[in-house]
């Protein structure tokens, strides 16, 4: 079937881009995995468009506009041209997923607005502006996962938002060096200035006491968000409960590692490995 091939392509794309946190993993309810993969593949490919090397901003923005047109065509149940290429496969699968689960297209629009922002915005003045970016770049994924798995509950959505924002922020602190190489800085300027941190030290790959202070501040705020959202895993049942526990534990583990190395990602970028998977599996069961 056409849809089966499209979902298989989405699962392949998701697994090629596996990062710190599980995506459509074996912990997820089996019936939900293809739908989660379709959502992830849509977001992953759009993110890649926003980050496309040396292409001028106007070119990337135009491509994202085209991606949005395909999204709304898929939401309306109209076929997307392109044969068997990855984009056509993604939108074929996404169209069915959106119809089967009555997904709100504005959540996908929010994701695209965040990717557009990545093209034109390289600094965030305040914590509030950074949180607004996370509201659009990360939180829709959690809400979509809950909807696909049958949960429509505002309180649960809000707890999911806290965890998704915390995961996004943790990735920013983990990828400080990589983002800086692209000219981006996600540490809010008001926090960096208050700590006396200077961008020239990032150019020199120096993790100074001032930058450590700024990163300790944002990491502390990130940890509070993790704690605020932790109970999202208690509001669901079955395999999703284990998936959300593992996701939460993985994010907190990365944050712990960053704090342990005093945020010096110029020397070492912490990431999860095989031994972490075993440790997380144990704590998934003993959840307290």
C-alpha cells in the first residue's frame, strides 16, 4: 500500500537522525510508531531546510514557505506531487496521520514558524523570548505525541510543554559549541551580560567563569522545567508511560553531565551511550 511505503520511509528518516532522546522507539505503542515517525520526519526535514549550509536566507525561507504549502495540502487531504522522493513520502504519511488522529494543523504551523525564526534570528535578548521560541519549536511535538496516543487533556499538555521546553533547552546548552560555529547563541543576552560573559571568549573557545555562571543559571531554570513536567509520565498508561519516563531521564542525565563538566563543551560534548540506556532502563522501572 502507498501509505505503508510512506510510513516506512518516515521510520527510516527518523532512525537516521536518532539523537539523545527516543523517537518512535520500541517503548512506544506499536500502532503509534509510524504516526510519530511521520511527525518527526516532517519536522526533521523542515529543520534541515532552515539549516542548509551556505544557502542565502531568502532561499531557505522560500523553501519553508513551500513546505508550509505542502503541509496545508496534506491537511486538506490533497496529494503532494513528487513521486517517491522523501518529501512526497513524508506528506503522504502525514496526511493520513493528521486525518486519522484529527491533528491540529496550527501545531505544525508553530513548528515551521520556529524554523523560519532560526533562519533570521541568532540571539535572544530575554529568557521569555527564548521560551516563546521553545513554545513553537519543541512543545508542539509533545502535544502531537499525546494526541496520537489518544490523550486530549489540557493539564497533561501543559506538563508536556515543560518537559519539551526543558529538552530543547538542554540541547542548546549541550550544543553551545556547534550553534556558535553557525553564528547562533541561545543563552539569553540579559543573563550573559549579568554574569559578565563576553562573546569573544566563545570565539576563543574559552569556557570562562562568567560563561559558567551564565550556564549554571540557565541550567537551573531548565531543571525546574524538568521538575514541573515530570508528572506527565504519571498521567499516561501503557508503553507511553515508559517512553516518557525514558525521555525525561535522558534529558536530565545530559543536564547532569553538563553541570559535571562545568559546561565546557569545547573540550567534551556529553551524549548518551549504551551504558546510559541500561541505567535509564533501570530507573524507568524504579520511578520515584
